[in-house]
């Protein structure tokens, strides 16, 4: 999964610039806030990649540096066939790399990993766990206080 993640990273950096360029000028700035960046990822980026928004975005209840994006049916996994003996390999790692590139490009360093959490209804359901560096949250609280 690590190699796929690394391949997705430069694409995320490029997509951030491309998609921000297409946004209306008032929203074109690179967000220095966590939530607007994540909303950009789950709507604008997701629509660009999968033609629809992500299914859910939530903040971890145990760690305030962590956020989770849920996708019930990640398209990448539908189109990439993985050899049977490698079924642990989740091609969503590629998407995790893209998300990581977007976060870093937006000035919010994060580690992103993909976790399969399939259910009977959504066997391919994937959770993308976004863990921001501590400095990102510190800066966020400073911005909030400076409002």
C-alpha cells in the first residue's frame, strides 16, 4: 500500500492547484483552516475523482488531530483488479496518497491511511484516516483565538 500511497501524493499536489484554479476567485485561496480544507476534499476533490461527494466526514472522538472520510464504494477498487493472493492490498491507498498531497499542498501536513471497513451492504466501504501534525492544530487554535 505504501507505494500506491506515494504514487498518489504528487497527483494530490497537482490536483489541489488545478481544482483551486477552477474555483470562483473568492474561494481560490489555499485554506489555512482544517475544516474548509476537508470540505474541499470531500466535495470538490471527490467529485473530480469519483463524480460524487464522499459519503461522510467526521472528527475522531478520541483524537482531535484525526478526521475520517468514509466512502461506501470507492471507485478505484472497482476498476483495479488485485491478484487474489494480494487481497490485503487496498487500492484506496492511492487515494490516501492523493488526500495527503492535497493536505500538504494546502499547508496542513498530514499522514493519511486507508482502512477497509466493509459491511454487508457496502463490502468495499473504506475509511480514510487523516492524522494532522500537532503543529497544524496548534496553528488552528491560534487562528480561532485571533478571530
